[in-house]
C-alpha cells in the first residue's frame, strides 16, 4: 500500500491486521536498509506490542483511533522511551536512555500509529547531506550514489524507499524540506511553535521546528492533526491553537491569491529547480514576479544565530571531547561559540524587523511558491556543485532557498516534482503560507498531488553493484 492512511482504512475495515501491515514494513526495512542506511535503531518488539493492541481493540469492537496501525519512524533526535537519544553523534552513546517518549511520539502513539525505529541524521542536525561519519552516509533511494539531503536524511530516504509511509523530522534551516526535495517525498515544516519540541534534542532553540515527511499529502495532514496542541513545557508552543486540516484538505485553491517568488529565489535556482517551479506555477495559475524581502540578509542572520546557539549549546563538550565530533560539524560549532555576542543580538533584532516585512507580504498573497533546493541530489562526497555557472560549497548551499523562509517561521509544504532531464531525479517546490495557515499550504499541495503534478512513488532500488554500507545483525534487535 502506498500511503499510511490506506493502511489505516484497511485496518479499520478488517481488510488487514495492524500486525500484517507492520510485518510488511519490517520486511521492507530488512531487505533494503543495508544499502540505504536510513535507520540507526529498530523498535520492532515495541511496534509488535502496539500493533497487537490495535488488533485487539478492533476485535473487541472498539472505536479505533485516527491513525490505527500506521507504521512510522522518527529522526534520531526524538526521545524514544528506553533508547538513548544519540542525535547522530557518538558523544551521546553512553547517555542514559530516555525515560519517556517525546511529546509528538506520545501523541502519535495515542492516535494509534506504530513506531518502528529511529532514523539516521547529520550529527546534532547540523548539515544538509546526512553524510554521517559515525553511522555512515544515508543513500538516496532514487540513486544510491547520491545524498539523501539532511539533516533529516534518514527520514526522507526511508519514506522514499517504502520502508515506512510516515516519518518525523526536524527543520531549523531546511532539514525537512531539503531531503524531501532530494528524495522526492512530501514534507511539512509547520509554523514556528505550532508543534511541541518537548523530548527532542535541540539544535537552535529560537528556530527549531518539528514536522513530518510522507508519500501523500493526506498522511501529512492526518499526522499534523494528531500532533497538534499547546504544550506548557515548550515556551514556543504555549500559545498555539488547534487547527484540524484533514476535513478541508480537498477544498481546493479557487479564490486564493497565489504568487511566485523571484529575485533571490530565481537567481539561486538551477535549471531543474526552475522547471519544477514553472510547472507548479502553471498548475496553480500563480502570478509571477513576487519579491520576498531581504532574503539574502535573512540567510546570513540565520547562519549567525545557528552558529551562536549551536556553539553555546555544545561549548562544554567541545572543551572536553572535540575530537569525538564529526569533522563536518566541529569547526562550525567552535566558530559559533567564539562569535561576539553583539553579532547574535544584531541578528535577532534584524529578525524581528524581517518578520514584520514578511507578514506584510501576506496581506497581498495567500500562497507563495519557491524552489526547495537549488539543484537535485549531488553525489555522496561531493564538495561542490555548479549553480548557474558558479561553483558553490555543497553542504551549506543546499539550504540557500529554505533558510530565509524558516527564519520568518512560516509554514511550508515541500512538494516533489520530476522534471525531465538526464539525472531522472526529483526536486522540490516550497508551498509557503502565512504563519498558522498550514491549511492553505496543504490544500495547494493536495491540488498538485491530485493533478499528478507532484507525486512520491516508492523508489525502485537498483540493489545490484552497490555494496552494503555495514553489516550489523544486532541493529534491529530491540527490546523496547
């Protein structure tokens, strides 16, 4: 079955047992993950208990919860009771296992979803490629020689490969939208503060978002509805209000003012990205030529805040165990810790002014469109990529088009397109709306999906000739 909600409907109707859906999911993981390397941990015993509980409830004639039997997994920075939350780092291997699930995991469990494990990621979420030197790089199911994107690369690759229909990730500067774009799946970065971050390992507290990745817009909307709600223990989530979107998902976009961002977003998009954006714009009858304020300055300020908060968070560990950090992140954490406080304060002041400008833009527009990544997935190990005649550093530059959006806290749905070209790889488009209007972004994404413009088929892995990344028979032996 292609989508999570198809599984839910089959379980509800008795066409399939939740245990059967889980067994299919586990079989797919065990036959594909040695090549993809999307998982760091399996929680199969826990998953079996959860699935059997769903089947027992149905056998008793009880009303099943909204996500009954839906298998999912989470990025390795979400707490899972009984597992150590490593956040992609070997520094945390000896830490005490989590005493409780992260709040979003709790809410999905209460909604009947079945947790099967934790996903590979960039160390401490600081990266756009998931080329993790501790746990191995995550490979893109669309082309196993290429990156999955990051930092939620394992989550995107797992969904794209058909291992799970739904995954949770985090997005500070683009870490859901970048891998969604490169792996060809749908991704939701909600409004800043919409979903609680309690029980997730932080990166940049003033910008961190949590969200979901899926192969269908319906799965995004259903999981979003299940995870909503205020949280007194997350300061950013104190004032959030409930906004169920699943019932209105098919309301369409008639009457919405839809525009296409130009300037910065046009200049930093390669040919495939421009083609994908033009396709989406035509499908939604969007108006071209909309200018987003101060995008380049916003990206620069996001870098300053990211480095400062990340460096401050890790300062004690950097002093004692710098050699245990990934080479790809340690220098950036150290540099961030050494930044003058004045830079950070100035960036946060600019952010307030910038956000006001962005909110003013949405007085004229309901939905705005922009590319999600400048290019399609690059080869694993590539240090640079070419963009419109210029060579750019590969790892930081994948976030060129996502950072200015999350810096304003706006909700975004990344939709996967498949532009014709020699690579045959997907690339994403960002569907952006004003804060707290996830409903409009999801409705627009649903229109694109229904028209066949955006789609996320299960990747057909070319397994031959690609050696396993590791041989660890204990990786999925879990007692949770």
